[in-house]
C-alpha cells in the first residue's frame, strides 16, 4: 500500500488492529537540500554562498575574506556597467538639454563636450577587511609611484577634492586653537619596553 503523510486510506473490514506510522523522509534531508539549492543560485548570480544565505557555519577567516573580495569585484563590475550604460548617457542628455535651455548661468553650449568629459562617478566602496595591511600596501605603492593619493581616496568611496578641502579646513581650525596639525610620525622600529626602561 502506498500512502503519503497525513493520508489514511479506508481499511478492509477484516482488519482488527492498526499501527500508526509517520513518514518522516525526506524531512531529515531538507537542510542539505536547501543548502545545495542556494549554492547553485549563488553560483548563478556570481556571489559567494555565505553572502547570499548568511550561513557562516563552515566559513573561516580566509575563505570569508576571499569570498568577500570576489563579491566586491563582481559588484564593482556591475557598477561600472551601470555607469557606462545608464548614468553617463542620462548625464550627457541632461547637460545638453540644460545648456540648450540656458539654465546654467555663464556656461555656453560650446562647452558641452568639455563638461561631459569632466564628469566623474564615485560608486559605493567597502571598508577593507584587513585595514592595517591595506594601509601598508598603499603606503608602499605611493613610495614606488604605482598609485596616487586620489586613487586611494576614491577606492575608499570618497571624493579627493572633498578630502583635501576637509583636511585644509581642519588644519586651519586646529591652528586657530593653538594645536599643531602635524601628525605624529610612528617610530621607524617598534619600541622595546625593556630597552626603553634601561
């Protein structure tokens, strides 16, 4: 006899005794089934399983960091695609129509190409997983002239011009209050407390 869970068939009249049963299968396999489905979905979407599901059961620091970095690269690619295919086109149309209507005082339509080329986009960025190591790598890249300060600032999600103005305003405020705005330089080598005491 075949029966599904919660279903009871009419028994013949000759049956005098009935033992109940519970069809648990495959409920015991349900978590594994869901995990496999989510892994397939995450692979199709190009994101890590733990980011999609929030399941950190089998994630250690290294695998979590690697997954987060891959996820961020995927999001950066999508951001660049959106900027190129949507935002830049909308901006160019908006600038052209605004200049044609003379809604920006003092700006001539002849400067249209210049304004469109000057536009920059700053998509969302994320905090570093290991900030100390990242800062050391940025410092080395600056010394070797492999990166610019502006690039590092943009990577953190900020506009370099805003950061420079904020630093200038902060230095002026500190100087007005009698505080030296110069940052303390860290020692070249870690201080050994035993040698310092001697």
